[in-house]
């Protein structure tokens, strides 16, 4: 299992046009999960969780990578 970040156009009600995807590297997973209060991947919510602006900023700092702010970002666990 791994953490996966996806991004869609804001206001895209169908939500079927993926514009961004990023797999979180294993060495960054713990720090990313801290933004949600998750202790393990098993605690992650089913499906995908919408990222708030604050969570997006924290995750971008952990990843040392700019995340697209013009998109609706989500995080979820993939197998």
C-alpha cells in the first residue's frame, strides 16, 4: 500500500479528468500522514480525502515539491 495524491480541475463535477498524480515515497509517508493524524496507512479513510489548503502546504513542505494550487487535490491509499 502507498499514499497517492491526485488533482482534478476545480469545479469539475464529473471529476473524471485527472490533471495531477503523485506517489508519496515511503520515506515521506510518516510525515505526510502526520498532517491527518494518521498513525498508519490502515488508518487512512476509505477512498480519497480532499486536501485543505493548510494540508497541501504541509505536504508540499514535506515532499519539498510544489503542489498545484489551481487543482482540487485528494490523497488516498492505493495497493
